[in-house]
C-alpha cells in the first residue's frame, strides 16, 4: 500500500502529526500495534468504573494558550471541554508534616511559594520570572512570536537545582519544586535543565484542567477528525522492519503480519530505543545504534485503581501528592483527583513513580505467569494502599481494588522501554534525539523527542511535522487561528 | 605532547572505523568527511555524540556549535579535540 506519509504509533504525538499532514493534503496511514488507537490515552472500564491511564490532568488548555490556537487550527477545540481543576489548589502536596497547595495562575503560584518559603523569596522570584520569560519567548508556547524568532530558544544547560541554589533557595524549596516536577516529567532537580522544567511546569502553573471523559475525550475528537479528513488507521499492526535505500532514504516498512507499506516520509512515535531492532544494520551506522543504546530513561509508574461509593470532597478536583525523597530512594506517590460530580462513575487512581535506583520492571520478572511477578505486584499494591489510607483515613474499609498496572503492563501496552512513564530522560548529561536522524525521510516524534505529557506530545507532533512541511508554512497556517 | 597528539588521532580513527564503518586506509588527515569519506550532515550529531563518549567530555551546544559546524576534514577533528582538551 502506498501513502504520502506513514505515522507509526497513535499516541497524542502521532495523532497530531497525522492530522496536520492530512490538512496539508497528504494521504496518511497510521499504524498502531495495539488493537485500538491511543492505548496510553484511552480509559478502560472495570466493574462499572472508568479508569484513567495516561491523562489525569494537564496544563496548556486555557483559552489564551498555544494549544487553544493549535486545537482551533486542527478543528478540535469545539469537541473538547476542559474543566479547570480547583483554582485554589490543583495540586496539594504533603511536605514535612504540612500541606502546600498550588493554585492556578502564575501570580497565585508565586505567592503561594513565597508564603510557604519566605526565606527563599529571592530564589522564588527568580524562578517564576524565568518561567514567565520562557513561556513568553518560546515560539510554540506563544504563537504571537514571529517565525524568525524561533532561534531565540534557550540553550543553557543549567539545572533547576543549580539555579535555585545560586539564588540561595532553602533545601526544602528545591526539594518541593524538584519533586513536583519529577512527578510530571520523571526527572529530578539535579538533572533537569531549568528551561525544560519551565516549559513543562509553566503551563500547569498557568492553569491546570481535566476532562470529564479523560483521555477518551481527546482521543475521540482526534479520531473523528482523522476519519473525516480521510486518514487510514490500521490497528493491531506492529511495525517490524523499516526499509532504507543504500542512500539511507526511507522506502517503506513491513509489519509483523507481513503487510508492506510504502511512503515518501514516515514518522516514528514509539520509544526510540525500539528502532534498534527495526532499522537495517549495515545501512544505518553503528554510531546511531550505540547512541540509542546509551540513552537513559525515566522510571516506570505503578498504578492502582480503586472503586468507592463515595469519594472525599477534597478529592474532587485536587490531586494529592506525597513526594518522597530521592536521596532515600522513596517513590513519589499520588492520589489523582476523582470528580464524581457527573454521571459516569470514575475509579480512584493511585500512582507511584519509582525514584532512580528503585526496583523497575526487572523486579517484576519477565512473564506474568511467574509467581514472583504477582508477589512483587501484591507487595506494591499493599504499599500504595497503606499510603492512601494514611492520606485519607476516612476511606478505610470504604473501597476495593479493581485493577493494577505494573511497569511490565505499561511496556506491554505502549512498547515504552522498561515501561518508563515519560520515555527518554531530557537531561543536560545526555544529548537528546531530534526529529531528524541519520535516515532521510524518517522522522521521530513523541515524548522522548521533545517533551513528555499531553501538551508536550501535541507540540512534538507539530514540531516534527513542520520538518516535513516546512516550519514557516505551518507557522503561518496555525497563526491564523490566534 | 607528541604522544598525546598521536593518542587523539588513534582514538578518532577508532571512532570513525568502528562507529561509521569507514576504511582506516582512507583516513588521511586532509580527507574531507563529506566528499571523500561519504558521511553527510545527518551523521554530524552522531559523530559529536561518539566523540563525547570516546574522549569523555561534553561538547557544548552554546560554545562549540560554530566550531563543530566548521569541521570539514579529519584534521579539523584532531584540532578541535586538541583545543578542547587543552581547555579542560
Ligand atoms: C500512568 C501515566 C500517567 C500519566 N498521566 C499524565 C497526566 O496526567 N498528564 C500529562 O500531561 N501526561 C501524563 N502522562 C504522560 C503522557 O501520557 C505521555 O507523555 C504521552 O501520552 C505520550 O505520548 P506519545 O505520543 O509520545 O507516546 P505513546 O502514547 O506511547 O504513543 C506511542 C505509540 O506507538 C505505538 N507503537 C510503538 N511501537 C510500535 C510499532 N513498532 N508499531 C506500531 N505501533 C507502535 C504504541 O503502541 C503507542 O500507542 C502519564 C503517563 C503515564 C504512563
């Protein structure tokens, strides 16, 4: 089968890229190994309760944000209904026996930090000034910028920790800002470049929202638009081998089922280390394979879903975090907001994210039939429930477990290496991959290439597509929807 | 001094042979990476990463970008590495 472009993977980056290409007249095929599009975004239903997976809340959807512009361009804005989280506290963080509530709005978030850490006021002002500056001056966060201002991107490798220390922040302030970001992108304060932190956290500070139907709401909007634009979506089609010519130009690919697809360009949105087995040796140089092998990943999540007849009011639109200390190799633990105010019953969702050095997927052994796997899984479930009951004592005896997902589950569903929550680590110590690699016509996109998270992967889809269509052209198209 | 220079040349050659499958016999100092050796601009980032690993230093996006872009021959690589090492 012949197409103008093939997109491998139907996560948010792939869906965004495919829709942009279609709007520009390409004939597009999307190949997804799972049996339905968007395995990470999609909710599932157990015992009458909807369970969220890869979308709980997000920044970037306020009416003045760049996603608003991008979604209007894509024709999706009318299809989605962002619901703001609690404006006074979208996240509530337990720290040193106290509770720190993060309100929506950069000014409010700044004040909250100042009230909580009065001794770190210099650092806090510098921190929020930097975030505001970054959001203002990063083109794809601010479509007001002219196309030729693209080169003003921040290039400094200074880490969040180094920056805050330089401004004499208290250790607790660094811990809080760092571990909160760790929850949202899987990278600790001593590793994450400040500008990168700003791009991920900034949109959350500006305003966090959720969707009544969770990831399904975004997914349904995308799939409907893709179908009406004529996309061909092939599910249960795992790409096995990518074919390149002797000149290292993309030619086509074959799936595990032996189907062959051809196209002029191809975007791979899966975890980039998967390319190790997909690209032809002898044509692609060992340097590229070694580079892939050397990449370090963010840690894997462990998720438990609970059903409960009634849910504490305070959990309606605030997430509760227990950050844990990375020095002690403690997990980050979160109880995600669970709005029961509409007709669909929603499961409570508990997420742990392992610190560096904590047991990862290997601990869960290789096969689900292995008793050690269940052992490990049960221990982790108990750990999560104990933390949950400590944070919400009123819930004792009021809930039951309906499902749990291990790092292994995430690897199986999305193919992300070792089940890593946010893909490849974006850190100063390793040179990240870009959409362009050493094979012509083959491009990369997704959380491992640009930024993790809902906003990051949508922007990634946009940025990668701009390499194919031309940045200036796409920029002009999108800016008309300001 | 002499021996450390030879060491640099040796290591760069190992990178080019092992990581880019080039023929050692063709690696004369004035051989151009793109025209003579058939590498292309798409290889440049992979080359930077391979050199960082081989010499255990970081090539900065801010400071070294211009110099990296100006590299044409194998000798340019030697010069770059030597300058970089003198810097450290
Ligand atoms: C538990 C969890 C909770 C999260 N919660 C949030 C949240 O609340 N807010 C937020 O902003 N972010 C959240 N994230 C992060 C966010 O979900 C991801 O960053 C984002 O969805 C990744 O999108 P992507 O397109 O890069 O990758 P993916 O969604 O992983 O898409 C890649 C796709 O490629 C497919 N694929 C891979 N290899 C092949 C192949 N060979 N052939 C065919 N198809 C292939 C995969 O099946 C997959 O569907 C969460 C992540 C996790 C794991």
